[in-house]
């Protein structure tokens, strides 16, 4: 994989930061060996350093390595913290997650394949460790399969309606990252994304939310009528981008979340 200068600098900073927490990181191997990169990124995600975890999330996206696994780990650990489990439980969970997650990048995203991976791991553990690991694996599966489902659904979007609408919506979705956004448009978008990160939303979910919000912003451009009416019209038009019910439901969730930030910014101006 060839990275631009900015990404190479980010990778070098990650390697220096990671060295203090998980040991030596070979940057060249990170770009040429996906298995090595995945192993390093998982270890870094399970570190206790929040800055390193944040850097890891971004590097995984840039390298396109282990994104779903890392997002699932983050979401699962956040859920443990939200439930108020003990520090010992979190430490033990990280220990077994590290073992389990190393095998997941090569595991097909379905229940049978996941079960085989877990069973193989169980055989390597001491008998007294197995009950905890099995319980963790059952809980973690929900987060892992969800991240993979989101990736499959939102990066292989299908549309319907007229051929013209299909082409327009697909072109908008596929090229939205190249779209220019004004300061007025970027302000509510950035506020929304920062808010999602503060409440512990995984980076995979954040990226999908950002993409949907950008599509909504474009749909809202140059619309006449009240802010509420134009926002509702944008939702009605854009939801046809998504064919499956799960996609539509997630789109509507994002639309409701982003509405507060968009409307607040419009009222200020």
C-alpha cells in the first residue's frame, strides 16, 4: 500500500507512540503485511492510553486494516464502562479480547465461523479461564457482527425508484468525499461528529454518520421554505438511497441526530 506524505507522518507518530505502550512497531511492515498491521492495531486498541487508541482508530481506517474488529472492540469496551463493571473485569476482558480479536480478521462474518474461531481459542485456554472467555465471546459477537453488517450494507448501497434518481443518488453517495462544503455547512457537521465521538460511538459508525450527514447537507442546498420543511424534504428524498430496512432505520437515526445541529446552525445565521 502506498500512503501519501501526511499519512506516512501519521503512521510514524503512531509507531513512536505505540512503542512506549506495546513495543516496537515496524512502519514498513504496517504498509506491506496486513496480518502484522492487524495484530499491532488490535494491541494498540487494547492499550490503556486514550491518545494511542484514537491514533489507532484513524490509522486503521487509512490502512483499511481491521476496521470492523477495532470498532467492535471500542464499542464493547465502552459498553463495559457504561455498565460500571470493575477494573479487573475490564483488564480480563482486554486480555481475552486480544486473543480472540487476533483471529477475527480472517473469520467470515457469520455465526458458524465465529463459533469455530471461539472454539479453537477455548482449546488453548486453561479450564478455569474458559467460562469467562465463552461469556465474553457471546457478548462481543453482537458488536462484531454489527460492525461487519454496517460495513457490508453502507459500502454496497443499492437504490431504487427511477433510473435518473438512481444515477443521481448513487453519484452523490459515491463522490460525497470529494464534495466541497462551506464553513457554514461544515460547522454543524463537525459539531455533530465531535458529539458522536464524545459519547463513545465507534469510528466506523462515525464515518458512516459523517457520510450520511454530508449527503443530507447537499440535499438541503438552495431549498426554499422553512428549515423544518426543507429538512423533511431532504430526508424524504435521500432515504430512497437505501434499499434495505436496516439501512433506512440507521439513516433515519442519523437524520434525527443531525437535525439538532443543523437547525441550531441555521437559526444562528
